[in-house]
């Protein structure tokens, strides 16, 4: 049984829910997204194999296509139309997963966050994602699902989104802690960024909590709450104080915001422009970026 409080659901729970077909009040979304360097196509893989009853949520379509910073949030009307076309209304419980390998999930928490930004709390992420689902030999299908269109009314919640101006102001007044979900190499400026024209590095005073560390490496499922709290503490992040999450595309930032949510920290916003916007708009004195020193 899924409830509003079921932010994280097990593959076993979802399988049990689906034994008699997908309930009318539930929509399953495959939100798989892969970086260009992976040579993978999320929609193509969905069309080949997915959880029965799932529709494909294309992050590249449900975004602000006019933005130069990548997968930025769409406006309310765009989001309403997109999810309504997937058969979602305000009474629908969303269950989202992706087929990221090794880490349990990659892009699914982005959809969890987007729905919350637009006022919808009934959304769950599948623990371990499609990787775990398949490892347990649970049913899959290639049948593409097109649900009947519904009307979704969004309510934008600005407190869950941070802008470039918010981050710049925070460098001066330190009103919140900034946590960066990228790998240590990118954070420290020694491993290339995925996006061309963006040099690696980080925003001053941010802490590096890699999204890969919030899952158990063997099983691919989330660490338990005790393990997550320990991870936040060891990273130097205080869950009792304001937190903001960032990364390199706005996706994995949602992973660690989701981890904080599971620890009871439900008000963590995401810096949507993340490192690409910061790098392109900031001056060298506003960032830690080894390439700036090389150029000078």
C-alpha cells in the first residue's frame, strides 16, 4: 500500500501493488536520463524494457528549453500540460524510477523534486531503481503506455528553488549551507565536467557530498536513515540548519535533497542552475576553479 508518506518505496512493495494491474490513482514514471558521454538513450531503453504500466517522463522535454544552462525547471503551465498528458492529476500518486546503473538511481529524484516544486507531495522514488527490479527478476514489458489525458493544477513553491542571486548573496551572509552532489574530482577541479565549455571547480564554502555515497554500493539501495545522518555529519553538514543542494546539471542535487528529506529535513531547495550557471556568470574571485589560475 502506498501512502503520501511513502517517499521511498521498495521494489517488493511496488510489485505487490501491481499484481492486479496498475491502480487508477497511481502512475508509474520511468524518468531515465543519461549523460551524452554514456552513449545511452533513456527513451529507447524504456521502449525496449520497463516496469509494467510505466510511462516515460522525458526530462529533456519537461524543462525550460530557452535556458542556456541545461535542464532548468519549466514554468507552471508547461509542467501542468506535460504531466496532464501523462494521465496525471492532483489526486494521482506518482511512483518514479530510472535505470541508472551502479548507484540505484540518478534522475528519478529530479522528478520527485519537480512535483514537489509544483505543489504535489504524493510522489515516491523506487529504492534501487530499475537495476534492482531487474536483478530480482520482476516482470518487465515493452508495451508503451499512453494514459488518458487529465488536468493537473500546479502551485509553484519558490522556497524549494534557489537562484544564482541567492547563492551569490549567501557567499556574503552565510544564511545557509551549500552541499554539492558531484564527484570529488569535479568538485576539486581535477576531473572534467560533462558539459563542454564548463571547467570543473566549486562554489566557495560549499561541502562535497557525492550522490553516489547515499546508496549502499553492493545492493544499490539507499542507506538507512542512521547511515544517511552519519554521512551528512561526516561531510560537515548540520541537518538542523538551512541546507541548499547543487551539482552540475540540477539532477543529482535532487538526490541529496531527497536523502535529507528522508532524514526529516523536508525543506531543502535546489540551486537549479547549479555549477554551469555559476561558472558562466561568476567571476574568478567568486569560485574555486584551478583553470582560472592556469589562465592567469
